[in-house]
C-alpha cells in the first residue's frame, strides 16, 4: 500500500504564522519592558554612591536629596545604572544648587526643586512620570552600618519620628539645628521615647537640670562614657514639644556649641561631629573612642532623615 503523504502547509500560511509569532513576541517584550520600567532596578542601583554623591555636593552648601538623583538617573538611563559614575552623580547633584544672588535672607546657596532640575534636563513627560514612580520605590530603601536593606513592613519607629518632626523643623527655623540631627538625638537619647527619663519627665534629650534651670527636676540613674553608672538631676517638661524647644534653646545659648561651629555646619555630617566635639555626649566605645557623631549619622542615614533637611532648605529657597 502506498503511504499517504503528509500535506504541507502552504507557504503563505507558514509566513502568516511566523509574522504572528514575531509580533506576539515583540508585544510580550514591550509589555514586559513597560512593567519592568515602572520600578527602579534596586539590584543594579548603588545606593551608597548616591548618598555619598549627594553629601559630597552638599558640603559647605545645602543638602541635596539623594533619592532625586537616583530616580532621575534611573529614568534617563532606563534603569542601566552602569551609565552613571561618581563624576556624573556629582554633576547632577550640582544642578540642584546655585549661589544666591539676593543674599538679603542670609542664605548663600539656593536649593532647587526636583521639577526645576527636570526642566533643566529637558526630561519628557514619560521620564518625569518614571522619576515619580521610582521615588515611591526608593522610599523603601535604607542604609544601616554602611549596608543597604529594604523596609518590608511598618514598625513603631516611624510613629515616633512623625510625632517630633514638626518640632524638629521649628528648631531648624529658630536655631539652625538640622531636623535630621534633632530627631536622631531624640531617638538616641530617649530610646525612641521609651526611656525612664522620657516617660517620667518628657525629657527626650537627656538635658540635666543645671543651675540655670528654674523648672522641676528629677533624679535618675544614667550611664556616661563607656559603662560608668551615675545619678544626675534632669529637667522635667510638660510635654515632648517643650522638651524639643528647650533643647534647641539650650544648644543655641551655650557658647561651647557656637565655638565648635554647630551653627555654621552646612549639613548633618558636620553638625553631628560638631555636637560631639562640643561635648554634648560622653559616649565612648570599648576602646575609648568617641562615637556619638557616628551613632547620629547611622540613625540619620538609616531613616533617611537628611531628606527632611533637604525639604526645609528647598522650601526656604522658595522652590515650592
């Protein structure tokens, strides 16, 4: 018997099938790229490079928002962060800063808004939308002990921060203490508002009742230097807002803080070190090294508190 020969598909049918599969593949690729590009490539992003770049550009001037830099680069380089390097990050950061031509308000530098810098870069509407989407992703990124991690669930910590943020901003406007530094000190000195001193006396900053204090006081145990236990009299406040206000006044009116350039610091790294140099805390590590500034900086970077500094300086520049 003769074998039945298989019918071969006409060439046109095979061509149409090939075209269909090609179009389908391109469509899947395009949709996939659109979905991918809605989120910043956190795995490819060197967060440390952007934090360090923003801080380097800020030194002696005003605080640049590192998240703005990363989001812009993510958008304009289409998530290929290999196109960015230290020099390009610094150049981008410098677009956010300009010298103040009208120095009547005592501000030598102006901090420009994200929108203003995107205008300078002539980003199109798609790129601007991408920047906004990437900023939402970057809210989940933090740094602790020079390591990057991603915040996966809410904790009680941000609640304490939000409770004292307004007072910290007022202190910056009244006394020139950066909000990031005020909040970091409150966290460190009060154990997130859970210490005996903060619970019994609303004293978030461990300020002692010296002879100049006319209000109530309380005697409590405290630790100085590395692990030396002692007792001291501390100031008692009606509420934590009074504590924040008195802290700012205490620092501002004490000559040693001005002598150590606390108020001439241009950004949080300088101010944290100036507070340590002025002797705000006696904290030492096991080897006898002063560690107060390092502890403050770790908290500031862990919770991105320096972005508050950028926000208030941007507002003061009239960028809103």
